[in-house]
C-alpha cells in the first residue's frame, strides 16, 4: 500500500482532467478566462473533498495504514502496543500507545516511521498533528490542475500554430 497510489492519485487525475477541459475553454475565450479557471479550481477542490469524505478514501487509507502498523507491531513481538492515525482532523501522524520501556519506545518510532503512508510517529497527542489529509488531497488535486493547465496550454499553442498554415 502506497499513499500516492491509494489516496493521492485519484485527486491528481481529477485535477488533470478538469484542467484540460477548463483550460481548453479558458485559452480560447479571453473574456471568460478567469471565470473558467476559477470554476475549474473550485470543482477540483470539491472533487478532492468528495473523494476524502463521502467516497470513503480517508477511512480506507486510515484502516490500511493502521492494519500495516498492527502487523509490524505483531512482527516485532510487541502486541500490547497499538498504533492509530491522529484523528480530528485525520493526518498521517501515527500515535503509539501502550506499555513499553525506553528502548522499545525509541526503536518503535524508527520502525513505525517506515510504514507506508505514515508521515511521522510519536507517543503523545501533544504538539502539532501535522497537515490534515484533506488539505494534502486538495493540494495534490491543485497540482494535477496545474499540470492539466500546462497540457491544455500546449494543446492550444499547437492548435494556433497549425491554424496558421493554409494548405
């Protein structure tokens, strides 16, 4: 399980697709350029939020990361320790809890930091919870939107260049 493929790829792809359509409209009509680009960006953020919440990607992501963390704890023969992602809002920070001595605490932080999809690991809820997963998803969707705008712009340049030639 990889965080990019399981959670971030669909918002990126949606941003790419929406940007190609919005860019095709924006680069042909100067009067509606900013309206088209703004509406496209709003649609992309809405799609990322829809993917995160109602379509259940955040819950699936959290469940998969927590399962992998649980398997790692069992493999390291420390089943009394549990690991859960920070909620409220959901982040990629793994919180560990349970009885462990100082050596186990230090080593478990190193081991759990290797779990795919985990950004950081700690034993307490104190401190910053990290960037919320929905914000990361929206930023990835906007990154896809920017790549899509680049594709739409290059496509429009090609169309204009080919329109100059009269065979």
